């Protein structure tokens, strides 16, 4: 994007940088500037990231620059992004790197905001799938099973073993539970199983059966948990 700059306004901005209220002065001068190039350069230079009105600029290039330099959450950025950037591939490519990073963060969360973003910009579904499968994991937040189901239903044509393996990492880890915690979790899933994807239910049944088989529980306790796990069918 920097190659698009006509640096007419570079010297002006440099003169403001030494002032204590640099950002405020820049906003007053450039946020609504009639010259698109002034708004574009300020979207790049603004110290604390771009503002909402910059992402919502009437010019796609300003919107792109502001999107890339914003500190706003992903959903808000996509809500404000110029419609042409979403609809035109030659413009979407200009937010490719930032979009990949945003979806990396979205798939690391519980999938709630991920689904909201994909409702708004379904064209980026392949990016979300790619980041789930191949992106570096940043945290241990588990996916909500209902939200994961929404994602699987949306991404049905992309489901393969790699995607399922990546998804399993986002689901509850039964190995960390004791028998009462496992029982409570299975009961919670059974209550809402009609709203949960079969891939998730099958995985939970397999993992709960493994847990039961490898446990030191009394045979009657095992049978009770097995009966519960079978209700996931």
C-alpha cells in the first residue's frame, strides 16, 4: 500500500510530529481532508491506529489503509470496511495479510465472533478454514460446541481429516477431567445434542469411552458413564 503514496503531505505531517498534541492536530487537519491522498497518508501515520471514520472512508484505498492499521476488533473492522473491498478481488488482496492475522485470532477464540464475521463477509471462509488448519495456535480457549457447529455447517465443503483434527484441538479435553466433571460435561452436551454437529458428538463419544476404559473406576461407575456416553448417538 505504501507504494500508492503521493508524499505531498509528508513534510506537513513531519512538522506536526514534534507537537505534544500531534494526533489531535492530525485528526483535525486530515480526517475530513478533501484530498484523498491526505486522508490516505494520515490513515497510515496516525500513531494510535486508525479511527472508525477512516475505515468507513468513501474511498476504498483509504478504507483499506485504515483497516490494515486499525486496532479495532475484527468484527468492527469488517463492518466498517468499504463494500468495494469486500466485493472486488483486486482490492481484497490489499488486506490479505491483515485479514489472515485477524482470522488467526478469531479461530483461536470460541468461534462466536468468527461466525459473526463470516455472516458479514462469507467470501473469507477459505481464509478461516486455512487458519484453523494451518495457523499457529496462540491460546487455549475452547470452542463453543454450538458455534463450532455453525462453522462446520458453513464450511461443509471444506471438511477433511486435517480440518477435523484441527477442530478437535478446539474442543473440550476430557483427559483433564475427573469422573464427576466428565459426567457433568456429558450431561450438558446431551441436553443440547440436537444442535451439535455429528462430528463433534462422535468425537466426544470416542474420547469419553477412551477415558472410561482407561480409568480406575468401579465397573458399575464405568457402566453408568458408558450409558451416558451412548446417549451421544
